[in-house]
C-alpha cells in the first residue's frame, strides 16, 4: 500500500519520529497534532546526491528562520538538524534521495491559540527516491499558464499549510500544462512550488526576496552560478509584461533543479526554444553536483 502511494518506498523503510528511527508502518501521529488540525508546522525538503545532502546548511538556516517566524521553538540547534538530516540520508535505501523534515507545534486540545504551557513539538523525517528531471523537460522545456497569486501574505515561511500551492498546481493540471506562473498585483511571484526566473538581454532577473515569495535555496545558488559564469544578476519587482516579453524563462526548486519554460498562456517565450543562458546555467549546475 505504501509503495503504491510513494513509488520505491516500502513499509519497512526507516523514518524518524520524535527521537526514534522506526519502520514507516509503525510511525503514528495523533489526529490532534496541530500539524494535522491547523497546518501549524514547518517543513524542509533536502535533495541528496550520492548520499550527500546538497546545500544542507542553507536548508537548515531557512528551516530555523521559518520556525522562528511562527514562534515554534525546539531545543535543536542548527548542528542538530544537520545531523538528523544527514543520518536520514545515510539510512535511506537510495544513494540519491529526498529527505523530508516536518516540525509541528505538537499534540494539544483543538484551540487556535498556541498551547499554554507549550507542548512537545512533533518532529518527523523520511526519505524517498530522488528522481532526476526528465530529459524531455530539460531539452524541450515546460508549458505554463498564468494565474493570480491568491495565497496568504507570508509566503516566505515554508509552512505545511500548502492548500494554495495545491490549488495552483491543480489549475495547471486542469489546463493540460506543466505548471503555473503566478502574479500578485501585476508582478511575478512564483510557480506552484518553484521560483521563476526571467532572462532579458543576457541578464537573469528574479523577484525580490520579501514576504510574498519563498526564498528557494537555489536563489543563492543561481546567483553564485551567474557570478561564476559572468552573467548579470538582479532581484527586483518584475511585471507581467516583462515576463511575457522575456528572452528566456526557467524555474528552480530542490526537486526540479532548474528547468526551462518555453510557453506561457499558449504563446511561445521568444522563439519557443530552450535558450542559451539556461543551457549555460544548467551545465554549471551539473558541474556543481558532479563535484560533490
């Protein structure tokens, strides 16, 4: 049953729950957990290549920022989180995996205010096979549609409350395309679960880091790659008109790495082909992974 839900994951694979590694089939969480009742929790997903978590320090830093922003306190230090994620990667049956971590405010009476006194947070980790992006996606690009970003005003928090992302992804599925590109007040925000990048006149542009966008870990990586490759890079407000008139578009995430976008709302981006800046950055990205 588990393998039908998550291909490659069986009931005897180890997960971590509240201090212990146990088989997935034995991991149980109360229905009164605030993560289940309210979506009151934070998560992270770390890609693992050849059992080495990629940009782990940056993932943990974002985890701790998100926990702090919702006042969800644990006794774990950054080193503790890194240790747990590394252990999960090492115990996974796969060399290339995704480590998922979720922290909720714990089990308490169903009431909106934080439990007072605080209860013990629920800490859960699991791994799953990491599937590489498909060659067709890399070579031919993705098709997208635009939509208004109707999510809340704290998208900088990596919350387990992902209904807005679910609905935006389903919006794309219902229209037979790969993803959406969302706009808030006329400016670019994100795809359904990825950051979106614009290339114009040889420069890579991204939305500014604020409360309206989740700062993907690839934000820093793409800036580093651009600097190394001599590609101008800028974060600022980007209008929908600029997105439509882009020379290239691409998206980035832990699971998708970086993928080109060649169509928006049925119209090609530039000539509708994968562009040279994407190809240059993809090659540089692959070199970083090969050096792990």
